[in-house]
C-alpha cells in the first residue's frame, strides 16, 4: 500500500502522509512507522509540511536540443565561438520556426535582385557623364604639377590596377575584417552571438541569416574564405557583372543559411553557424559550372591541378556525405545549399530572374524621368 511504501522509505510524519482519523500527535505517529498497522483500504494522502521536514527541491535540467553533451552540441569546432547551451531555446514546434526564415529568404532575394537591376540602370546612366568628367580630369592633370610620393596617388594607382571583380569584392572583404575585429571586443560577445551566428533555436532568426555571412570567429576561417573569394572574383564578375554578382552573393548567403536551418530542424542539431562559406560556394559552383574545363589548383599543392568540373563534383560529394553522416567541423548543409544554388542560377536562374528585370527597370525609368512636376498639384 501507499502508506507502507512511505514507511519503508523512512519518511517521518512531516511528509506526504497523514492518518485518516484519531488526531494523533507527531510523536505518536513516529513510533509505529516501523510496524505499520492496516488502517483499511481507504486513507487520505495530503501534500503538506510538518515537523520541520522539507522535500528537497527538484533540480530543473535545461532542455537539450542535441544528442550528447553541451560541448559536443555547440562547441563543435574551433571555427565558432564558445557558445553556452542556454543561449539557444529550441521551439517545441520546430517546423514553425522555418516559416519566418522562408518568407525572409524569398523577400530578401527579390529585393536584392530588384536593387541590383536599379543599380545597373543608374550605373549605365552615369557612365556618359563620367566619360566626359574623366576627359576633363585627365586634361587638368596634364597641366597641374604632380606631387611626387603622394600617398593618395599611390592608392589610386593600386586601385585602378585591380580588375572589376577585385574592386567589387574589396568591400566584402573589408566588411568581414571589420566584423572579425568586433568578435575580439569582450563587451560585444553577447550581441555578436545573438546577431552574427545563425541557428533555428535562436530568438533572432532572420537578420543573422544575412549578418552571419560576414562573420568569422577564426582568423584562419576568414583568411581561407576571403582568399577563395578574391581568387574567383574576376571570373564571376566577368560572367555576371558587378550588380548581378552582388545580388547573387547576398542572396546565396541567406539561401544557404535557410538550407542549414532546414537540416538542423530535421536532425535536431541546433548548433550555431557563421561564415561566408555558403555564399562563396555559390560563387565557386557558378564559375565551375560555366567553365567546367578550367584548371584549378590548391594553394598549398600548386603542382597538382584538376578541372573545375571535377572539383565541383568532389565538393558536392564531400558535403553530401558530411550532411548525412553528421560531421560537425563545417556546416555541410550550408555548403551544399550554396553550391546547388550556384549551379541552378547559372543553368536556369539567370534566364528566369535577371533577363526578366525589364518591367522593373521601365517602372524605375518612368519614375526618374517623369517624377513630380514643378509646381505640384493635380488636375
């Protein structure tokens, strides 16, 4: 019976049991606990505190969103910051957490390509004026005395010697270096983890999908990514153009993070991710798809070369295996999502998205040329 079980555990009169009748004192009830009598089939059990005995408070364990220990779940590699497990709160309905990121991905991608189309329109419009301004500047430089050893002149000379692609990615590299420096400020650690690492278990879901694309905690991680971006910058800008490249790069960062979200929700591994690898995989896959016979080499092993098509196949195979087997050193789902987006965009996306930008450009042109008439007022 329940009373017998309480007696065998050595509970005193101050715990959950009370006699049905008789009004005995606490001392009278303590003695017969060793040899309990049968008081009948029915008796009441009251949860109350008596005689100074208290039940030990139950320790609340934090909810674990991944298998294994906290160090296995969140400190998965040296490429991410040491994040406490309590920094992330997995939703009891994980599928619902993908709704906002999905709408953000679609909306941001549309805005990125729309802004790129308007940017290209403004660039083409200003080139004529820039051409005449350039002629005037060259004439003034020819009659103006030149300063020897001018630092600004040296910077301009270096900048003009860069290719269009290298000039385009210089701003991206500068942004990554700036965010890397922010990681070194101790007072900003909580903010950096909140907004510059992406996880579907985070309280902030959407903005980190973009901001984490510019975020690196490890110097080696940032250096490797920026080297690959710099190496492929000339090729990808020659293929897509400056404006279209920026739209593809920013969209790729968000899309690869969304694929990572889906994989984390499906597997229950909610560890944080950061880095430009997903967007850079899009650049690499786009170039390898467009120029499959191009020759590539590894920086540390320049004597071994291989075709771009074979390199892309190997990368996809490794990331697919890493995603299925649960390798934790890299976010293989983000890599794979970025690579597949790059292949899709070169094969189909350019025709479906970029070549259909004309209606938006016409609307923008009418707004720019007609505009509000002087004097205002409507008829």
